[in-house]
C-alpha cells in the first residue's frame, strides 16, 4: 500500500516523519509470482545472519545461488521477490533507489536465481541486509508478548508503535530494535518507491506515539 501524500493545513506536525513496515512476502495469493522458500545455498547455518541483520562478509559464496521451490511454481519476477524467510530481496533497479536514500550500513548480497529445473534464470537480484537494529519502538504503547524466561526479550510484537523522539534521526531503511525481522521504511524512500510504481512492494504505516509533540 503506497504512502499518501503529506497532509496540508495542520500546523505543528511534521508530515515527513512517517514510517512503514515493509511486507517482505510481497503479494500473497498470486500463483504466477515467484515466491522463494529457501535462501543462498552454501551458507549453511550462517544463512540466518541475513534475516537478523548480522554481517555476512567473507562467508558469502562468490557464486551464490538461490533456487525456486516446487512449493511455489510461479516464475513471474517483480522488483521485490516475495519469500517466506523474512528477508528483503530486490531487483538491481530497486536496490539503486535504496542506495540513493540510505547512508546507514547495509550489505547488498547478489546471487543468481535458478528455476525449478535448476537452470540459471536471472542474476539481477540481491539480498538487502541492513546491519544491526535501530531503537525506535515504544514498548509500552506497542502490543508485545514478552518471554517469561527473559523478561526484556519480546517473543513477538503484535503491533508496533514507534517512539516519535527516537525516530527523528532514523535512517530511510532499518530493522526494528528487538525485532530484526521487521523492516521499516522512512517516508522519503517509501515515496520514491511509490512514485516509481515498483510492483509487489507492500507496506503498512506504523503509528507514532505523541511523546515528542
């Protein structure tokens, strides 16, 4: 869902301070779309790094390969490749837009996509791995299920509410603190993605608390 244009006529509020949770699965229910169920072959257990915001670095294979799955027969490609691994996978064109707006540390991990018959299909995609997380969540205002064993560790965040003061200096793309599999876009990056009409990119706007008003 693309962001709406900034509202006019309400003084005292920064309408550029808007944030969106990116849906990395893309559009669900379209059997023609390529939906990936596995990531880079050859990384072994270290493949989890790309979902957690940890550096992959020299562990990444030079001839990285990702295979389409028989579970999803679709082969139609889009600027964002939907997947079930909570990973951001984008085309080179969408990558260029992300690089244009982002100054925080991000790994871009290219790979060759192989089809269901294990034939080389496309090499114009990469995994986008924002390193680390950004302290942005108002945990008191959010709906959080906490771990009994580790009270400071959320098991899941059902509803994210962002802290207005914390996000004033947020980058254009980042992972949420204590929830690294949640990718957040800031308004300027989201707006260009929307203006360029990149297909299969969906998000929902995240509310801000009023502490900074």
